[in-house]
């Protein structure tokens, strides 16, 4: 392995390589922000689209429950989370 960096060159247009899309300039909540501000910021965002292929029946379980780790259970728990938070 070589530590020779002599072939590195400045790339003036490297932003085009990194950012094919328009930059997301929205404000997001931080951990230190109040719950009210977090809720306000969260409600201003579009909910994610769920591919119908990955939509599952929500699985509501008692706290401390254990499930087998498989795709059906993961999708069911995620569906329950989406239902709880309203997305």
C-alpha cells in the first residue's frame, strides 16, 4: 500500500458528482429542541410513501414481547409504528 498522494488533483466541479439533486434546505429538529418544536417540524414534512409490496398488517404487542426475526414480523411492527405516529 502506498501513501503517495501526488496524483490527487483539485476538482472545481466536484459538487456535481456529490449532489445530483437539489440540496434539502429544510430545517430539522435537533435532540435538544422542545417536544413542541419537534412536533411542529415533523408535521411540516411529507410522510414517506410505503411500497404496497412492503405494507403489512400492524402487529401491536405487549411491552417486552419477543418475536422471531423475519421479514413478516419486521414489516408488521413497522406498520404498527406508522399507525401510532400517524404516517
